[in-house]
């Protein structure tokens, strides 16, 4: 990257900024996720390389501006890992303080406590919700907010109670729709999705991954629907809703049969 960014390097690489690299970083992140979801180790190897390359690119820009180097960024991450794992790197001190770790739940609680102290030391508001990137996919952010709140006991006791909250929010959405209150409809729909994210958390299911799987299932079935009409010499545009629904149910049955 030093060579590519040098005066004798690549014109395109020299023109890039942190802002221009942002979409590439997001794209590479999702390509890594796709490789994980596909269980494709070769693709994961390649996409992880591309992902790290974007980090190298960004760090090189910052080094050129005299801000920090990639080595300093990695050193900061290593220091953070040690600091937030006292039960591994400073076991005696942690036990002497009465903070013996017995489960992963204990680890999460301790992690959030340490992060809160770090934010307070840095002059930031010591909130459990602090530091959650606003740029996260909304469903994932809702999931992580609920998980953080749960570390201090602000949570439902079991999934069935969380599911009751979904019913409550669904009824409120229905009422808003019946009354044709557009602002309330948006608000209640958001509350419903937030409640679903918390049910997902209680069931041990990461909602973003569950929704990705549902999206892919729909895309696969819809492609099969298009093929069924194409075999009849037709397109979906000249089919009735009833005809599409009949074929859709057949696609679902065939998909169910193929998976046992």
C-alpha cells in the first residue's frame, strides 16, 4: 500500500479517501458474512484477505497523515483484549476482588462493566448503550441493545413473556392501521420489530442471520416460481394473483419434500 499510494504508484489508489473507502469496507464485510453463511472455506479465506486489505488501506492513509500506524491500531486492540479479560490475564487480582468468572454470562457482565469504566475514564457518558455503532443494521443493533440491558437484569424472565410483548406490539400496530395514523404506524412497526429481536435473543437466535436465511429462502422460491411459469411460456406479469399463489404453494411443497 505504501508503494501504491506513493507518487510513482497507482493514480486510483492515491485519489482514495477514508470516505471513498467506506462503501468498499461495508461490501467486503458482507462478502465475509456470505462466505460464512455458505460454509465456503476457500471463499472465506479470500474474503478475509480482502477485508483485512481494506483495514491496511485505511491505516496507510492515517499513517501518511501522521495519525497512527496499523501496528499501533493492532497494539491498541491487543491491550484492550488483555484489559477486558482480567479473568484470563490477571486471575488472582480478579478473584481477590470477588469477581470469579464461572460462565460466559459472567464474562459478558464483566466485559460491559469494564467498558463502562473505560468510557467514564474517557469522559464519556457511562451508559450500557454507549459505544453501540449507529451504523449497525437496525435489527442487529436492537438485538445487541437487549443483550446489554439484560446484563443488569433489565429483561424478561423467559421467552414466552418476551413473545407476549410481540403480541402486544402487534395489537398496537393493528390499532394504528385501523385508525390510519401514519406516524403511529411507523412507530408501532418499529416497536414490533424491536420486540421480535428480543424474542430472538431469548431463543438464542441471532436475528440478522435468521432474516438473511429467510431472505434467501424467499429468493430461491421466487426464482422457482418464475421458472414454473417460464416452462408454461408465461411470465409473472401476465399471471393472476390466484395463479401465482397456487404455484407458490406447490413450490413450497416441493421444497419441503426435497429437505425431508
